[in-house]
C-alpha cells in the first residue's frame, strides 16, 4: 500500500501540494479513504465532493471519490463549483460533510482539499489524524458507498436571492481572474437586479491574465482601470475558488477586507446587539474601537479559514472576517466563508446609498501595508517565527500577542510576522497612525528578523 505521502502537504487547515509531485491521484485516493474512514467513525454517511477550475480538478476529485467510497461512505458529486458551494451543498443536501478539491489562490500547479465533516472544518490536529490513519493503515473497508451527481447552482443562487434584497439596482464590475467563481458570479448578481460588467469570467485553470488573488494590489489593476473608465459604481474581485472578496471603489480605492468587516459589523450588530465579532491577527486595530462603538465585543483570533470557523462555532458570534478576504456570516447564512454571498450582502448595504464609494472610503483607515511576504524554504517559515518568539525584543511595545506568530502592539500602530500555512513564506503586515510611526515599527521588525536570519529578503 502507498504510505509515502509527503507529510508537508498536511497543512494547518487544509491539504495542499504540487500536482504530480507531492499531490498525485494515488495520494488523493488514499487521503479520500482516510477521510471516508474518519467520516464513518463520526457516523457520517455521505460526503459532497466538488472541484474548482484548476486543470487537475476533475481527475483529483474522481480519485477522492474512489477513496471515500472504499470506506463504505457515499459521495454526492456536485461537479465544478466554488468552494463555498460545496459547503452550501453539505447544508442544502443534508450531508453535513463535504470536500472541496481546490488550490485556492496558489499557483496553477497546486491543488488541495478543504474538508468539512459533520459541520466541523478539519484543522490542525484533525488534519494530522488523517495522515496518521494512512500511515497506520487505520482505514475502514466496506461495500462501495453509493455515488450520485447533483447540480446545486440554481438552488444556491435562489437561496441568496431569497435572502438579499437591494434597495436599487446597481452597476458593478466583477473580476474573477479566470477562477471558478466566474461560472456563477455574473448570474448571481444579475439575479439580484444588477447590471454586471465581466472581467476574466471564463474559467481557465492556467489563469492566463492575472492571478486570482484579490489580496495583492497588482491583481486589481484592470478592475481599477475599468472603474476609472466609468463602467461601474463598485468593483468586486474573487480568488480562485470563490471564498475571498476584494472590493474597489469607483475612485480606484481598494477597500481591504478588515474595513469591509466594519460595514458588515455595523449592519449585523443592529440585529445582534452585544454580540462578538471575530477578526484575525492581520486586521486593523481600528476594528476594536469600531465594534465597541457599534455595541459589539471585538475578538482577535488566529488567521486561517478553519480556525476562524471553529472560533465562530464555539462563540456563537454572528460574523467573522479575515484580512485575506474571507468573510463568515452566521447572521442569515450558514457560518462559512463565501465571497459571492459577502458581495451580495455588501451590495444590499451599499444600494441604500447614493454614493457607495464615499461610504466605503469614509471608513476609519490607518497608514498600512498590504500583506508582505518573506520567501523561505519549505518549513523554514515556522522555524523563523519560533526564533523570533524566543529572542526578539521590541522596545516601546505595549503588548506582544502570540496566538498566531507575533503581533506587536504599539501606542501608535502594530507590526505582525506570522508563518503562512499554505506556502513557505512569513507574512508581514504593518499599520500606524502616520508614515513616521510605520517606518519606526518596520525598523523594529527589520532588526529583529535580521538578527535571527541575516540573509532574509525583506520586502520593506
């Protein structure tokens, strides 16, 4: 039996590897067998399987389904869909379990698995347990589980259209970066009554025009240009599997997701006064005061869609968000991250306004950087952060938060260094009251990082 699956593909909150090297159909079939075995142990009988627009998706999804069925667990194949549509199908079809075959925003030669069993998103130790099942041959066997196909696109769009109501029709521009969201985004927003201008909505797993990662400003240039040409009043960009949203105003201003979360929090807290609102360590510190001013309780938590969803379930919070673009609505929705739904909710709020861009641009904003990356060898990102935690000293800091890397809080800003759980990089982010404070905080981090890795290629 194949047991030499590379351990590094078992990440903190999903499984991710390079197709044909660290992630092959044989490996995915074996992982599917482990997932089916774990599902059976949890008394789950059926798992939804879907895949994004990557070229390797159909073959890997078929291998996954074969593996799941070996354990006696059934499969409902929902075909090529966004990752959130897999989660939706698990609710809608009553399986409570689903696996999305997706490489998210990674390069075209990557793919992976995002796994939900019994409404629990597998993360951390639960992901490692799948690896141990394979290594110890702790795999269930039975008559092949049943397999069926189901198209959920119509029901998904109608579910959102039944929930979200716009005050007026809006003219919007959508850039799907040739990711799988392009197969559904235009239809959804037209169903809501919008006029939709499409950019790169043809699904193409090679991503020939620009990479589908709205967290990187260079991927939003064409959207900004289309808005400048007067083609819409707001612009949305989507990542490769449709679970992260980028927003650009008519003036070309990028509204990063932590500021999007402010608008969502103000709306949600009108229905859930006193509720917790969760945000990740990369997010602006202005969220603390904003959420309190709107009657809520701010909660800072680890980055990662699985970790945020776990915290959401534990706390009962109606809303959570990540700087990377994942927004999680438990208010009127199911608690999973869905960029298409988040976009619909934003349109609902903005349709009440005469000038949506002005509303977005008026949200509190500090001087800040986008996500910055230090490229490293596989596994080296974790080692660097461990060294920083052990040795770094940040003079003048008010607090060092270590729930996920190091978030160093100052009176006039913060700096963050944390290991990415999807690629071998250290993620950095800085925010401050002014440029001088930003530079000072960055110099603190420069000294600390170079003291433990003198050859680090710093992006600031």
